[in-house]
């Protein structure tokens, strides 16, 4: 999977290659299983170039999470902005998650994968992911509030859990069943909204 955001496209070629390589390897094999030497070799850069751009693996990990976060938030916001209604926006987000489940290189939620590798909730990577999850949950809340759901906060939490469950369950087991279960939760949550 080649992962490119508007930010990485504008970076110096070596810096962008390093981040793209890290993105692929971190998602495919896990952050703690991928060493700097492997990233350097597969990026076709020198150690000096790697350290010039990132200074450490920790800095690269932070950039990896930031770039993933930026891409997901941009896609999410685009879906919301282009939807005709809050109902349609939630369905669009569901379709986006369901699309991830069917990709041949699907390996679960990259954010949940990272969280599993960094148990300290105060670690900068965990803070970034927590902020991202708060943003996503707030986006769902605003959609449910706009749809006049009587319990918008609870609805947002249920949608978030359904997304997380589908991404985790889809990787660990049956992607079709995970997607179908997520769709049932979304349908039930949306059925309580006043505006459809």
C-alpha cells in the first residue's frame, strides 16, 4: 500500500520515501518489529539522510501517526461536507470503513494497532491518537446532534465502537461478518434519529 497525503507529496523525495516506507512497514509488520536499518534499506537512503530528516525512529513514528491522522481526518471531513444530510454522512463513513475491510493489504485499524504497541497513555503517540479519536467521536456527535438523535453522545459512542469493532474484528476474523454487524449497528442508531 502506498500511502500519500498532500503533505508527503510536497516533501523532499528522500523524506517522503522514508515516510512512505515506514507507513507500509509499520502497518504491515508493526512498529516495534521494524527497525531503522530496514526502513533505510527499503527507502534507498543513507543513515545520514534518515537522521537528517527524522533524527530518530520516535520522530518517524510521530510523523507516521500524524500523516495517517491527517489523511483520515481529511477523508472523513470530505465525506461529511459532501453528504446531503447527517444520515448520508454517517452512511458515507460506514462505506469508507467497509471499503477498508475489503482491501487486500487490510491489517486492521492503524491507530488501534499503534495503541497496542504503546501501553503508556501519556506517550506522545498515544496522545496524538487520543486527540484523533476525540475528533472523530466529536464529528459523529455533531452528526447525531444535527440529525436530532435524542441521545447524540451515546449514539456517537455506539458508532465509534461499531467502527472499532469492525476494523478489529475484520482483521482478526471474518471481514464480511464484521462489516455486516457494523451496518446493523449504524442502521439501529440512525433509526432513532428524527431527521433522516
